[in-house]
C-alpha cells in the first residue's frame, strides 16, 4: 500500500464527504432558525397573515457553497418592498412612509378590534356600500359610514401618509439564538454520520 493511498483513505474520503455534511448541518440550522423567526412573529402579533409567515424562507447551502440564508422574501416586488420596510420598522421602531412602498396612503382601521389588521378586501367592500364615503371630518381623512341625520358619520378607516412603529418583533435575535443553540449539535451529528459512512465504505472495500 503506497503512502498516497494510506493518506487518501480514509482521510481523503472523509474530506470529500465533509462539504456535503457541512451543507446538511447548515441547512438544518437554517430551518430551525426560520421556525424560531416564525414563532416570534406569531407571538408578537395578535394576527399575522399566512403570507407573512411564509415569507420567512431559507436559501439552502450546497457542498460547493456551504452558506445558508434566512430571509424575508416574496416573488412579488411590491410585497417584497412591504416586507423590507415592515421588517425594519417592526424590529427597530421608526416611521414608515406610504411612498416607500408605492402607495399614496395607508388604510388604518379605526376600530380597536382591527388594530392588528383588516380582513382581506375590507376597504373595497366598504366602498361598495351605498352609505360609505371618503370624507374629511375633525381632522381625519378616511372612510365614513352615514349613521343618520342627527349623528356624525362613523369613522371606519383612516387614511395616513405615515405610520409610526414601536419595536415589536425580535427577528434577528430569534434567528441568532436558534443558530447558536443548534449549530454545535448539527455539525457534530453530520460529521459523525459522514465519518461513519466513510468507515462503512472502507470496510466494504477491504473485504
């Protein structure tokens, strides 16, 4: 047996197997981190749309590029702009301008029961009624429902140029904690599995 063959077996086989093992470990860690980010969103918001939850995605690592990414991503450019702005202001706090996501104004529900979000197509359905109108009253520009001659119209939706946010989500913190907790274990498991596979192949070759 030549020294070259002695060096390449099993260590050369293990070196060949390690990139794939590393990619599997990184991907497992990334999916654990995504689950942690999704759990944080569900805990931070009283209502969160399935589209927002699904936007937490993993760009998987490969044996040639053992780097995985956990991202907020959507194929729709308009929705992606919304995700980017939302991720920044909901985590760090701040002000969001409607123009940042290509809108003239935000539609904000006036009722406390809808503060976490309006039902789908709510504004469109409101405007299809024969007793709702765009009005400016008492300094509020929005959609009002006529309630009778002796009572002021009821404000249903306020139109705002800006929204102000306090920090609510902990996206980066949740992802970082999940990575720190799962990374050592996943790498140990995958490297051990790769070594076991190499030893098994080596034993089969020597028989």
